[in-house]
């Protein structure tokens, strides 16, 4: 089902959640508040706030954030006049208790994320979120790793548990344009719920693939200011809105505040440029989880190994989110060769 002229596309901003990865989870509350104000001024639909790896992600494996999630959530919620507050949760990291905390803090939308073959572990979380009154979203990560037919089966499970929307999540930024088109079209044809699309810019296709998703029936899409996110970042939100405006795709979002937020608030705090540089490109090329980038670069420096070789080997071994500890093992194995 192609895009219907006049259809309102729901836009979820990830600057304050996926963007955590680019800062090693070190946003200050003041930085979050300033960015949230600009996003709300632009009339973004949803602003996602949590640890980069979702609620309760603080750990030695994933990294510790500068403040508690409750501090971030309360501070951002207080600024919102238009946007609704969203949060991400990965079953096995986040719990039902974390969802209750988020609900009490004013979160409206909860996105329950699993690996693309593990939708079944989200059954309780999705069902409970629906009962709690959340706008409930299923999030199928690393969506490039399995064929469309298999991904669709997983999406139907999430829909059956009660998801209002199911996302095709290109966590590695590895999907080519035809692969995006095929997956979104299949979801739109076979699911009764809404269809969402989230990607990374590791192959430089962030905006292009997001537009393709919209053209093939996606109801919700993600982006972040200046692409702030793991790896080469997410679809750059200000660029996406400029393009959708030119294409007469309706988002009801103001462009200028996004440009100002990207240029004045986000880029100045980036510890390294969020861009499709050599190592970020290799994430998409090898099909590796985007949040592995900083961990890989640290391991490469520690063991004097080419980070590109680490990423290629991680891709060959089909490592997925949650297996960050394997990065050091791969670096050591390469050192022995």
C-alpha cells in the first residue's frame, strides 16, 4: 500500500535515547532538556528517553549513564507541551517494574525490543504494557539478518501479543533499498496494526530507506537530530523533514527548530562526529549492531588490532546486541593469528 496523500506520518525522535550511545550514555540533564525543548517546539510526535540500551540498561556490559533514568524522564516530561514521551525496553534488561516506573514518570509510548528471531520473549511485556495503557510498540532489531517471510512471522507474534505497531529495526544500518521496500510492503500487506521503521546510516542510506519505508506504507518512522545515535547515527531528522516537505509527505513538523537543534545543541556535544566514516561504514557492510562501534574501537586500541577486522569477524560470527563482551574475545583471537 503506497503512501496516501495527506496521511499523517508519526515521527519518533531518538536523539535522547539512541543518541546516548554516541556519548557513552553521558548526557547531562541540562543537555536533554535543551534538546527536548527544541524538539517540542518543532512539534515532534514522540521523544524517546532512556539508556541507549533501554530502561535499566545501566551496567558494566552496556555502560553507565550520567544520571538515573527517572531524573531524565522527569526533566524532559516537564518541558513537553506537544510531544509525548516514549521509552525503550529490552526484555531481560528492563523489567515490568521498570515499565511501571516509566508509566508513573509520564511515559506514554513503550517500545519493546527483541532480536528479530526472539519476538516470543516479549509476550508478557507487550501484553502487560497494553494492560497498563501504554501506546505499545514491538521493535524487531537486526532486521537484516533473516528473510522477510521469517521477519513477518515474528511481527505477527508481536501483533498477537497486543502491539499497536511493529517496527522493522535496521540496527546495523545494513538494509539495502530493495530489502527495505520488500520488508515494509510485506508488513503493510499482512499486519492489521501500524508499521514502523527505524534505521542507522552506516551505509549512507538512512534518509533514503526511511522515505522508501513511508512510500511503502510505514505509519511511524524514527530519526534524530544530526543523526545522533549509535554507529553512523540514525536517519538525520532535519534532513528527513526537509525531504518529506519537498515530497508533500505530511508530518506537521517544523523544520527550522530541527536545524537549530542539530547545529546549535547536538553537534557541539558530539565526542566524535556522528558520520559514515570508515568504522561506521564497516558496521553496515558487515551487518554488525551499531552500538558495538565504541566498544570495538576501544578493543582495537587496547590490543593493537584493526577495528575493521574486528567488525568483519563480529559480522561473520553473527553477533547481536547483548554480546558486547565478545568484542574483546574477537580482538584477542585476531591478535593470535
